[in-house]
C-alpha cells in the first residue's frame, strides 16, 4: 500500500512539473510571438529566450538568423534604391544638358540671318539632340535587359564579320579623333553562339567606351574564343576595374561626358544573356575588356 502511495505521489509531482513546464513554454512562445509582431523592422534588437532548453535555444538562434538575413537584405535594398536614385539623378542631368544646349542654339538661330552661321547652329543642335537620343537609347536598352522576361535567341553568328561592320559604322568617330584601331584576328572565320543584334550592341558599346575614355586608338584582338578591346586611359587611378560593369558607374567624378554610365553595364548583361563571360583588367594605364564566347560547334 505504501509503495502505491509513493508511486501516486511521484506521478503527481511529475504531472505538476510537466504542467509548470507547459505553462512556461506557452508563456515563452507567446512572448516570442509578441516580440515578432511588435518588432520595429529597423531595429537591431535580437530575440532572447528565458527557457534554456535545447529546443528553445535553437528556436531563438533560428529566429535571430532570419532577422539578420532580413536586416542584411533590407540594407542591401536601401543601398540599391539609393544608388538607383543617384544614378537617375545623374542621368537626368546628362539628358538635360544637351537638350539645354540645343535650346540655347535654337534661340540664337531665331535671331541669326547669316546662312553660314545658321547652318553651324543647326549642326550644333543636331549633335546635342543626338547626344540626348543616345542616352535615352541606353536607358531603354538597360531597362530591356533588366526585364526578367527578356530573352535572346542564340545561334551561330560570325563574330569577326559583326565586329568589322560595327567598326565600319563608327569610322567617322575614329576619323574625327585621328585614330585607326589596330585589329588582330587569329581566325578568318570565328563563329560563336550569340544573338546577332545583341552582339552588335556589345561591340558598339565597347568601341564607344574606347572612343570616349581612351587616350589613343584601341587594339582589338581575337585569340582562341576571346575578343578583347584594349586602350590606354588618361586617368588610370580613377578607374576601378571591379566596378566598371556596375550601372551608372563612371571612373570619374566628372559628369561632363554625357555617357550616363550604362554602356558597360549593358555589355555585361547582354554577355550574360548570351552565355559569354566579360572581364576588365587594368595594367598600368592599359585597360582591357575581354569577352569569352562559346564557339559554335563544327565551324572551324
């Protein structure tokens, strides 16, 4: 009889302990729920648990890891938004500058009677409108490649032929600078897997980048499955090769060139979409941008 009473007492104590643990666990879970529902999303505070059982400790650690991840993602999103605002501010300034110049020349044109001067003003107006159009075209192209639904149709494309056509279209700009690009092609026929229109834009942006920032004529080489654009730059200390493909990045505090900082970002996005790699290297004052292509099979 005494043993039965002892067993009943032990069971009663065990039930009481379990009830206390259940109440404490319920209170702890409610406290965690209240903390998460009332927590300021900008706060850096973390969860603490008063029950030090293995399960609650792991739960607290898991919640804190999620909070850390959320905090990091929020900081990255804020930085992204801030960068985008800065970039769009710069870009809007770059677009307004040539338009303001065109407006100024138009006002001068109204009061001018000399036909030769009128033609000069009209030429200046046309150039500034072209500058603004190029910026808008780059902005549209960048928005296009950022679209998740944007797709390229890859197929065999003769890269050297596209390169030659692109450089020929830019001949007046090279002639204006007095430059003759040095072109060295290892293969007469270099066929890659790419999208023809995208490849034209990639080559045009790289050539335009060399024209805009280069200190002399570029060297364009095709070796194995790589095509590279190399040129000397006037201020190598202002260039961070690791950031060249970031949107709105320009290797100078000056915004006077009207570029908008999207050309190389578009190159990077298009290369990625075509399954090609793109890298930038700065050695001394020589900047090289190299694109590694996937060659089309059975074309050599």
